[in-house]
C-alpha cells in the first residue's frame, strides 16, 4: 500500500492555542472555569461533579475552535469541496481524555483534581463518563475515526447523524442469555453538546403529491422538526475541529390545548411521542412492520435535515444553487443514507425549480457512496408500498431515475431483458421493493469498497452489472483507524516504548512505525514489549476479577474475539475450538498445555436468534470449563458484556491473539484487526478483508493464516459442499458436535443447542466444518510460538511495524484525492 501525502489545507489556518504543551493562558481559563462550575454544585466533588466541571471548562475553547474553523472553511480556496459524511452510526466513545490531550490540559486537570480535598482521582473521573451511544460496531467506529482525521488533516467537513437517546441497547447477561436494556447515556444530559437553536428544519412524511402547471409539489400529512445538536471533535496538532451534527426530532406544533383542557391529556400531545420515537433507538427491531417503518423514517429524517442544512450553508456562501455539487460532497456511509439523492433531487426540482437534467447533474456531482457488505441479504431494500405511504414524492422521483437509467442500459445492452431486471432500482420479484444500494450507485460519481479483496469481489459479484457499465466509477479505499485513540490514548506505555526506540516522528506520520522492523529482533526491546504487554494484561485481569468475579492469569495467552455477534464472523468456530481444547485437556491434563484465556465480547441484534444462542453457548461453555478442577488455569473462557469503545480501550492493549476468522469473502474489511495489531497482538485469521493487506504489509509469515480462500469457498459451494464429510473424517470435530448437541454444556435442557449444530451438518453456509481442522492446526502454531517469549515478542513488534498504512489519515487522504476532489480537478 503506497504512502499518500496530503496537500496543504486550502483555507485560512486556525491558530493552535494548545497542543502537546499547555498554553498558560488556556490552562488558567480552564482552571478558572473548572472551579466556577464545581463551586455551583451543592454536592461534594464526586467523580460525576468533577467530570461535568471538566467538560464545561473545556467547552469555551472548543466553541472558539469551532467558530474559527467554520469561518476559515467559508473562505476556503476555490475548488475545495466541503465533505458531508452521512452515517446512521458514529461510535464516539468517551470524549474527555481526547479533549484534554488535544488541548494540552492533562496536567491542568490532574492538578485541579488534586487541589480539592476529597476530589476523585483522574482515573475515576475518566471512568465516570458514559460512552456516547450513537453507534453499534465497526461502521460507527470507522465514522468516528474519520471525524478525528477530518480535523487532523484540516478537511472542510461535517459529519451528520442522529441523536439517539438510548443507542442500540445496553447488553446485560441473565443466566447466560443476552437481555437488551435501554442505554441511558443521556440520563444526566450531555454537557459536550452544543444545541444550535437557530438550525431547525421541517421533515415531512405521508400526504399527497400535487401538480400545478407541470410543477409537482409534496404536501406531507405529518411534519417533524429536526433540531441541530453539535458534538465537536478536536484535531491533533491543529486548532481545527470536526463537527458531528446530530439531529433531534421535535414536534412541529404545540399540544392541542383545548383537548388537554377537556382531560384528553395523552391525545393532546400524541404527536410529541410520534416525534420523540425517532430519537429513541438505533436500528429498531425490524421483525415487525412498525419497526421497519420507524427505521425508514429515521433514515429519511437524517437525509432530509442534513441536505436542507447543507443547502442553507451553501447559499450563505455562494449565490447559486446550481453550483452545489461543485462545492459540496454528500458521502453515503453504506445504504442507510441512500435516500439522500432522491431527497436532493426533490429539493432541487420542487423547491429550487431546476430542470431534471440540471438537478441530476448536480446530484451525481455531489454524491458518492461507500459499500460495506458483500452479502446480498444485507443490502437494504424497502417495500414500494411503504414508500407510497411515507414518501410518495420520492417514489415518483425514484421511478423517474429508474426509467431514465434503464433506457440507458437498454441502449448500451439492447435486448438483454435479464440485465434490465437485475439492474432495475425496483425489484419486481415477489413484493415490489426499492433497491437502495442500486439507487446509491446510479446517483454517485464514485463507489468504493473498503479493502482490496472486498472491492474486487464487489465488482465481480453483487455489482458486476453496474461495474460493466461504469468501470471508472468503482475503486478501492482500504479502511483505517485513528492512532490517536487506538494507540496513543489506549496504550500510552507502548507509545513510550516506541518513542524510546524509534523516536517520535511516527506520532505525526504512522508510516514511521516501519523503523521498528529493523529493531524487532533485539533482546532489550523484546523484553520491554513483554513487560508492557503484561502490565496491560494485569489491568484487564483486575477488571475482569472486579466486575465479573472471574480470576484469569496474566501469564496465560489472552485470545480475544471482540466484534458484533454474527454467523459470518464465526464466533461459533471459536467455540468449537474451545470445546475441542477442553476435551483434549480433560483427556490428558498432565500434558504441557499453554495456558489460554479466551475472551469474547459483542452484541447480537435483538431479533437474531442464532447469534443470541451463540452468546448463551459461550456462557454455558465458560461455566463448565472454568469450574472443572481438571482444567484449572490451563483454559478459561470469559464473556465481557456491553462491549463498546471504552471497554475496547482496555481489552486491545492486553490482547496477545486477535481472532479475525470470518469466512473468506464475507468480511468487507474489518478495523478491529488493525487496532489489535497496532497494540502488538498477533492475528489468527482467514485470507479475508483487510487481513490480506495487513499480512502483505507485515509479512504473511507474521500472521497465522488458515482456512479456505475466497475462490475455494466459491468452488466448493458450486460443486456441492457436504459438511458431513468433514465431521465424519475428523474424530475431534465429531466429539465437539456431539458434546454441544447432546447437552454436555446445557444440563437440564439437552436439546438447547441442537438448532446451532445440526444445521452445520446439512448446510453450514459459512464453512465452519470445512475450516475447523486448519483452524485447530493454526492454533497449535500459536501455542508453539507462545512457548518462546522472545520469538513471540519479535513477531508482535513486526506486526506493529507493518501498521503504518492503516491510519485513517491515509484513508482520508485517498478519499480526498480519488473521491472527494473537485471532479474538474481530477
């Protein structure tokens, strides 16, 4: 992967008032504000009081930086486009540590806390902050990393999302089962939030479309107001900030006072609840019609409010609406915001009276789209009848886009009716549905995948017809992560080690990690690395003991799989290996076993039965394994509930082994794999997603690669894959399946897991049985290397040395160059 340089910012610079070293004036302002806020509280300086005081003290400086950034962007050079990144998720995590670090206020906050008798410690204050529940997994964390790089690279930009009151859900475990609870992260308010009272836009639903003099206009039956609430993300080594603008739904009219006075209190304000429902939960359960309708309403609410805001800003800076696409990018993070092109067309046609061709030219110039999945079932589609009910004008516009597009397809490929049916924006098979990914592709000037393999498969499989028509439209931009959050803040001890041995240049340009490769075999650096890793493992072990009552040994190999629970991510394959290992230990407890602690974390979607059953199986296996005296410390299994950013910041630095074991061809990229490797964990993984580019960057010999590759998976499925043969030929696998399916881990309910293991013998769509033997063999190689601490440390350091290309700074620089640049400049 080549190094990408970033051009100098094309706007007026924003002065840096603080950075790695504190500005005395800013420190004084912070200390004064902190004392003032704390003195206004009636309670003692509790951790919560100190947290809020620290946040309030940071706000004035962040507000000043926000104002300076927006003023500079308004004067940006001609041809530099402002990027608007639309995403249903932004998994931000905690913000205080990042803010005080960027502004050089670490020492000031520590001194402020120490100056108050009885005040909480810095660690207690930082732990008090709840994770912002605005995302779920990799999609949302990627978006959050992008905001960090937007600011650091000084890119004129906005992130746009929704202000969820309860996030997806808080995960609790009761008797081994996942239980979904509201994530009440806003119960004490959000002191980071800047409410923009002047920025309010109407968003409609339902109603009718009227025609007058050839002009179409939508008259919604329901109207909700979108209120802007800003969350500011400061950049590093710059005075600039990124803005995450979140939309909060509010009713468009007051209560019906006459109805209220008649005693009909709930009916008088039912429209308040209808509006507020949009704010409640990320990804409402879509197993019901009401849940599906709420999802669609949320997605349109995001798109409509964001586009109205963009256009209003554009018209303040430029006189003509027809230059919108020249000055602005509307980037779709997956298909959730794919209604944006239809809404932009409605605004241009109906509100600004453009002609169709002119409006379409503006739209396609502005819109670009990132695809995040290769699985057709994961590509959003919506029933036409739901559009007719909620978005009738948008359905008209989509029909017209489709008519013109299919005319173009027919002209290019005459007589191919099958192609036309496949490429149509409307799926006519069964219930008629709108294909949102197809709409995003047709309306975008660029469509990118997120790893080299994913982008290749994207144009060879799910979007092959579109790629044949527009090959120049498709490209790859491999994902990354921000090293500020995931290395410098999460693992300061490792960063200090790197500074001592290779200098500090890597902090500004992660490619500087390459210098570590020449030193990786050194005895001293290897010992220092292992000492740092052990300290991080002790920290995690103490947290597990404190919070979950399970004792794990820092001397054991920490084997970690933390990600959304899903069949294609194959947590079940990991469990099969755990059970096989358990059975082998019981059969021969005196053997020289490498002690291992297997750690799981992740949420299953509330309606995803197989994923929730996998979580229960993990807990049942842990209950049996951890209590078996024949096993002792040779094997422990732990599930850490309610996985999120702050928990990941503790787990990642402690991990020895990173499980990246999706079926080849199913994981678009992954970013957890990058975070683990940056923190010195070795990867056991399939030849899938960004694992491939990581292996090429660090040397494939430094990764434990196993399993069928994408072409082999496709061939086996086309020839007729029979998973039973693998079970019949592998006695250890047979024992594992019999134990799980026979109730060994579910006393009192022997059939509990038959629905998990029996389908593996008949369908096994994610090839667990085909990959099992090679996975176990790779785990044996892991054990062999872990027995040699010096060799393990060298391999881990070579992993870190190869991670320079996996910063979102590189990712965003490539977006700027290949996707978001002025089309006329390319």
